[in-house]
């Protein structure tokens, strides 16, 4: 199954997450199909915290991809910010 999930990067105590489309059998930080955005939970006021390519997320969802719980919250918040 294809899943849209977070892939962790950054250093210790400074997490940075890429939002990726991946096969569910691959490791969390392993091989992925496409990067569709990022999430920076420790972004300061002047920095961008979330960027998502919503057209690519909806494309992959139309192909049957499932959203992880964390990504579904990010998509919901990003959709509310746009509207």
C-alpha cells in the first residue's frame, strides 16, 4: 500500500520532517516515491513551518494512497489556512 507519511531529518533536539509518498513496507526514513512537502515543528516566527504541495497530495489520494495520522492533521490545517 502507498502511504503519505513523515520522514524524520534534522539533528538531535532539532527535528525536521519531510512529507513523503512511500510504500508502507519501506522504513520510515528509507526509500520514498516522491517528496510532497515539509514540516518544521521548531520553526521560529520568521520561518515557514509547513509547506505542502496540495495538488500532489490529492493526486496520490486519488490513486489510493492513505494519509498517516500526523499528515492528515497537517493537511487539514493547511486546507483551513488556504480557505
